[in-house]
C-alpha cells in the first residue's frame, strides 16, 4: 500500500478468496485476483465473503493509513462472531 495525492492505493493478493466489494454507491461486485483499489481519504470500501467481512476507511490524520474493521461470523459451524479493529500505516 502507498499514499499518493491524498489517496491510499492498495492491491489484493492474487490468491483466493475473491471478495464481494462495495465502493461508494456502486453496486456490489466480485473482485479480481491482484486487483488494485484507490481509496480517497475519508472513503470506505466494504469487502465480504462467506464468513468474513472488512470495512476499510482511508484517513489522513492523526496518522495516514487505513482503519480496518473486521468481522468473522462462525455461527454456521458452532463458533461465534469475532470483531476486531486494526490500523495500517501507509507511507
């Protein structure tokens, strides 16, 4: 991931899973392996698959990077819902 011109640019791995992504008001769609995303500061992307989802928001202050909120729903196989928050600095 890199920070360029007030935006964060990130690339997905080339291996599965493929995610369903929602960008702004666009309809949800399936990602492509190795696809790159440009996330303007203050914008949010939503990634989801069968049991896992991520909400990714780009921020500039106090530190530039990505706020990532993850949710794993394991109830269909007897587990529980696990939610975590992360921050990834981007230079």
